[in-house]
């Protein structure tokens, strides 16, 4: 006889406007912050009132939890009312990493000139006011070195990927390499969040369950029935001066290899979204996205949501895109499992937030490191970082290795 289905949680969310604060980061937990930020718009989660049960389907659990919640939202902006923060493994079928979806006890938010606080409680528990702020701990630096895949080993992996393409297994495969290291016990990880947000304000800066990074790639945003995504594939390092930078941009914009790689990624997003949208459009040609350390080929996609799919439902059909896995997807995943000598964990998986309406903002977890915040000891907090490159016919192993070195720069520089 099967066990009865548990009753949905009865959560109560109350959102009220507060005076805008210059910086919400001091409200986050120093050693395990929950943060989502871009261009000054910020969400900070404090504590946890509910978490995704082990083995539960995230989209279904959230739909039930949100439907059963009582929401008193006097602000009505994206990120108000009941909110959950999440991070999911790149390859759930082959990863030991667990999916995380957490409803904080308090959410502080800022969007433009407005700010708010949301208290989320069980049943009719009362809560009000702001949580305490905590001053930043002392500066620290990390020790970081090669992981399971050295730069030389990565070039061998790229050649194995090229061989798989030549054999007709895949048209494209994204292969990564890893760095491992540690920071001192008790390190205030908010310093890393602040460094990334300051250096890369146009990216999604995130901290969820020890996964901290600054991703340039939007997996999907859902807001009021509109669905948007930004596809990045094709990368070049910025030049040392203006002339060299212009030449690097032009070379990327006209590279047949990179344009092919980008095309695979765009088509994978369009194919995934078409059954769930109407009036879906993508720009005819990619544009050049300039970040402090790299140029990317980028394409924006926009459509109107058809039906009642939530942001979490769309994660299930979008991830993994060709930009982080390859084409065809299942074959690319098989090649990645065979060639990469490590578990990617949540690297290149979805990270973001969702509200009670099913709206939310989700990025692909890139330019990031996973900190083992639940197993810190006297020797420090272990960390793992990854960076990858898209391998297609015509890829050069040394060039792809150098691309990963450029992609490591944001997180490595911030850790230093």
C-alpha cells in the first residue's frame, strides 16, 4: 500500500516596502550567503522555512507550495511575495550533486529605487522587522590549483571530443576542466559575491547553497507571460589595447567555427521553447557581447508563454542547452560522461529564483565555484571551479584550453 501524499506546506508571505538600502549584502549569512544580483537589482535570502524534499519533482512541489500559500504583497514587483532560490545539477542522471530549492524565512529585495522585505512563515506565525546586519569579516585569499584535468589533460580531452565529432557521434560537444582549492575556515564568502558583482555588474551574480559566481548567460526569464533567454556560444579574449580588442571582436564575429557553434546553441533553445510559447522570435544574427575579460557571440530570444508553465517547468525542457552540453544533447551528454574525469556537480546547471506566480530569473551557472559550506573544518572550506569550451569540427586543442583559462579569470581573480 502506497504512503499518502503529504499535504502541501501552508506558508504565509508578507511583503512590505522599506527605505531603499545602498547595500543589502550585509543582511546575508557570511558563511553561506543566498544572493541574486544584477545591475544593482538584488535579492537576499535569510534562513530557510522550507526546502525541496529529497526525490521530489521541483516544478510540481513548487506549484503545490505556492498554490497553498497565503500571500499579502503590498509591493507587487518581480521577487516579491513567496520566493524560492534554487540550484540544480548539470547532469542529474550522473551527478552526486543534489538539487536545491529553498524558501527563505526572510527575503530582502531592491529593484530600481524601491526596496522591500518579505517574511515567510509556517501557518500563522508572526514576523516583522528586518533581520540583523553583519559586518564583513577580514579579507582572505584562496589556494587554487589543477584538479582532475590538467591543462595538458584537457587538450587530450578536446582531441577525444574532436575524434567523437569525426566519428559522427556528435556535431558539437562542450568539454570542461576543473580547478580545486580551499579558503580558510570561517571565510566571509560575501566578499567573493561583492567582488564579482563589482567587477561584472552586467552578469547574474549568485550565491545559492555554496555555489557562487557571476554568469553572463540567461537560461530563461519568465515575467508576466513573457519568456526571454540569452544564448552565448563563441568566445574570444579581450585585446590588450583598443586596436587589438577591435581585431579580436572582428575575428570572432566572422569566425565560421564560432558561428557554427553559436547556431547549434540558438537552435537548441528555440526547439525546446516552441512547444511552450507563441510568437517566439530570435535575432537573425548574433551580436557582440562585451564583458571585462571576453567577447561573446550572443543572441536574445523572446516569446509569449502558452499555457501555465512556470519558470521551473521551462528549466526542464531547456536544460542542458547546446551551449553547455552539445548537439545532439543525449549523445553529447554520453561523450561528456566518457571523456570528463570528474562530476561537474552544479556547474553549468540552472541557478536562480522563482516566485508564487511561476515567474523568475534563471541563469546557467558559469564563472563560478562550488564551496563545500556544509563540510568546513579546521583546514578550511573546499572549493571546485570549472570552465569549458564548445568543441566542433575544426577546433584546436590548445586554443580551446586557452579559452578555458580566460573563462576561469573572473572567479580566480575574485578568489585572489
